[in-house]
């Protein structure tokens, strides 16, 4: 099977981290595509935001007025229909938004590096773009297993 190709647009609304972590985010996203057996050309956007921004997004899109760690906005519908692009363009899977301060707090809470937490949140967000969910216990177990596969050999 052909190797997937991936463009990652990394946007840092905090001004604190994007250029330092571009390779990590791209590597983790590419690992997720490989684990799903995908081939072809893809694009994702990952945006790093402050807590107030992710709280506003969480409130607007999920009706939950609190800070969360990651939100995903897939461009494919639940039935698999994707946003139509010209044939020469990569398939845009959607957007992942990560809360910088929440990621830092969670890294401290779980006693691992910020990079490990960013990798986890990236994997989690990309899997949501690919149709994974964790509302039911079976779905949660399936998603968690895939996250662990993606992150298995990354430093803690």
C-alpha cells in the first residue's frame, strides 16, 4: 500500500509553541493515517489556542461552557461524504483545536512531558476527524487502543 502524504497547517493563536512542535504534530497525524491504512494526499489544520478561545468554541459548538483540551471539526459527514475539492487538492480531513494551557496542566497532572500530551491530543483529535468517537464504552476502548498504537514508541 502507498504511504499517505500529509500537509499540516499549524496555527498558533498563543504565539508560544507552533514552530517548536510542527514536526511532532505532523508525525503523530501521519502515524494515525498509517494506522488506518490510508493512502493518498491529505491535509489537516491544527490550531493551538488559549483557554478562553477553546471555552468559547466548546460553548458554541457543543453547548458546554467550560475549557476542554481538544476539539475536532471533521469535514466529512457521519455518512463518509467529504467536502468536495478539485482533484488536484489533498483531501482536507478537518480542523483540530488544542488548548495550550489545558495541555500543560494535563501534562503536569499525568506526569509526562508537554510534548507527550500534545502528541496524545493530536492523535485524539485526528482520530475524531477519521470518524472515531468515545460516547459508548466499546467506542472508547477502540479509540483508546488506537491512540496507544499511535503513541507507542514516542518518549513520555
